[in-house]
């Protein structure tokens, strides 16, 4: 019985160590490859959400994503507010 307990204890620590190392590798790969991600398929959805927050139509010039600590950051640049009547940029 004591041998079984030691074996389970040892295996549980190995599992926890494997889980921590795997998580670290996965997060590192995510941080490396996230800036290379193609966000263009998500552009329309991101613009729709930004329009609902701004309360008027807008266009996003460029965007990229990166990791800051454990948080995902989405950077939007060259944002233009669009006049709904004329379709021209206001800012």
C-alpha cells in the first residue's frame, strides 16, 4: 500500500511538471506567432463592434495583435469616422 501511494504521488508531480512545461511552451509559441496572424477575415466583425461603441460608422486602416503578459492586445491604426450621409471620412 505504501509503495502504491509513493508511486501515485510521484506520478502526480510528474504530471503537474509536464502540464506546467507544456503550458509554457504553448504560451511562448502563441507569443511568437500571434503577430503573424492574418486578421483580415475578422476585420468586418471588429469594425462592427467598434461602430457600436463609437455610435457611428468607421473604417480601420490596419490592425495587428500581440500579447502583453497574459493579455491579448489588438492595435488598430488609421481609424476614420465615416459620415453616414455622405460616406466620406470625417476625421
